[in-house]
């Protein structure tokens, strides 16, 4: 009985994840930089999304990645001329079979 309890506890810790991202569910917002010395907050925001669906049998990853040109273009469309900082919002489920990452741009 004790062995089963220990095995269950190890399994639970393994699937929940000990890192920033969990195995079953992740919903976090992280800064892209940690140098916030005298950084203004900004009055405008822009969200740029990235989706990925991973089919578990053939391991085909379908996703779209960002480039700095895409980020600058989307920020310009939102009326942001000065980018102060950016955050990354990550949402994933079931061993990242579905993952959505969004870059949140802050500026004026």
C-alpha cells in the first residue's frame, strides 16, 4: 500500500511538472526582459498570437513563429510607435498538444 502511494505521488509530481510549465495545464505570463530600470508603463497594448497544435501520433508540428518585423508591424498598426517592454502569455494543455503563445507589447 505504501509503495502504491509513493508511486502515485511520484506520478503526480511528474505530470504536474516542476518547471515553469505544467504537463497538464499551463497559463502563465512572463516578461521578455527583466531590465525595468526607469521603464515607463505606456498607454497602449498590442497582442500578437501564435498557435500550435501537435498531433501526438505522427509528431507533425504545425505552428507560426514571430519575427521582429512582425512585432514592429503589428505594434505600428495598433498605434504604438515606442515599444517599452513585452510579455509572453503561454497557455497549453495536455503535454502541449495545444499551445497558444501571445506576445503582449506595451508602449505609446
